[in-house]
């Protein structure tokens, strides 16, 4: 079920984004030839009026095809007045910006809903779950309270730091290598104090020593008014981080944080499995990221179309299509680079292996 719900969330984001383009294009008098969920080859198509509605076979997004988006396209006389490049720049900007605009609005609304329904969370010292094939699997139990580690009490951050003191003999450490010394955990189980010994292992995906348990969290739902401020703060925080995304390509550590729809889908699916309400927040951030990334100023992204419309307005004459074609090649190359690095990271996070671009 989590796979289906995560996929459904992705589909809804795509439909709403493309519906933004579609609605404004119709409103300003452009001719929309096709509204498609997913990319060709087309599996289903139905024409209603002048627009064909379709579902493609490649679930990588969607698109709205407007007549005349290629200035050299040969169009019938009765269609030319409705063509994309026959419209003034402000109309083109409005149509292209409408897609990301819908995602911005959706993200803000979902962040508010998440704050009201779920709110901030605090980690407790109680065990929520244990992971199979890791040291805690048959030792700790859900509900256990971690009282101390190696004679020191503290919260989740302190416990994490204490576990990092146990190092593997191998240097540098390899995945699942065992620490040279065991860790002593004092656990409260139904009022009974237990002293347990666990040997931490190295987790390559997190680059840390772990014994294999997750903490239980307590959430604090907010009032509708307070949630507005929280949603706005989170919206602005994640907007700043996403805008700076291209700069991460030049930083080896930050480059590992890049991802694609593959990783976003898996994160959403795993979140739905554990907490369906928390998935609202994840979908909000994906919607926000989709909006911002689409506004990067190079073709074929939405931001590229907006950029050239503004250039035309400033120049007071159309930009030669050959210039935009060359720019689109550069833009497409950048998109492929981001996608390749992000996909490598996603594969690495999911399987422990990537394309070694990190």
C-alpha cells in the first residue's frame, strides 16, 4: 500500500503542476494541443475539443503541449494567433510561472496542515523499533528506555556520540565492520533495569557506528495561528536551501545530498509506512523543490522559458531561435549532470552502491 500511496502523491503533484500551465494558457487564449500525465509512448489518449488528454508510459513527469512553442513550427493560419510565441512576453511568463506557482501554494498549504496535524517532534529515549541483522535485533525491544550508555546518561544526541567512541579495527572502516570493544547499555524494561552489551557496527550509509534501533518520537500539534508562522518559516528555510542546490555540485560532501524523484519516492514510501501524517510534510517539501528546480533559468526548465521571455521584453524584439537552441543544449547538459549525480546518490542510499560519483 505504501508503494501505491507514494506513487499517487507523485501523480497528484505532476497533475497539479501541469494543470497550472494548462489553466492559465487557456485563460490567456493559447491553444493547448495536449495535456499528458507521464511521457511518451502514449498508452491512453482522448481528445476533448481542441485538446488531447493522454497518459504516457514513462512516469518521469508530465507536460502541456501548447501550439507554437517552437517559433519555426508551421501552423495553420487559424491557429497562429493562439500560438505560444505569438503572445506578448507577459502572457508567456504567466503561463510558464503558473506550474511552479501551484507547487509553491500547495507546499505552503501542506506545511500548514502538517504543523496543525503533527507539529514539531521531540525524540524520546524509548526504542521505537529494532533493525534486523544489526546487533540490537534480538537484544533490545520496542518500548525499552535507554537509561545510560557506557555509564553516561543523556538524550538521543548524547547516546549517538557515545556510540561513536567505539571504532572498528579496520581503517578506514568498511560497511558493517564491528567495533573493537562492546558498548554497555542500561535499559529500563517495564520497570526492570537490565544491563546489556552490544557491539556497534559501522553503517556506511550514515558513516556512523550503530547498534540498530530507532527512537520513539512525541509530536506537538500546533494551533492554526501558530502553524501559519511555522509553515512560513519552514517554507523560507527550505526555499533558501533548494535555491543553493547547484552550488553543492562543487562541494564533495554537499554533493552527496543531491537526489532525484527516485529518492524522493522511496523517502515518501518509507515515511508512509511509519507515519502517514508525516508524509504530508515530505510531499510538501517535494512540491517546493519541484517548483524551485523548475525555475532555474535554463531550458528546457520552466525558468528557461521565463528567462528568454524577459530577455525579449528587455530587448524589445524576439530572441533568435538558434540562440535559444544553443542555450537549451547547455541547460539540458546541466540537467543531465544533476540527474546523474542525484540518481547515483539515490542508488547508493537504497543499495549501498552508486556510480561512484561521490
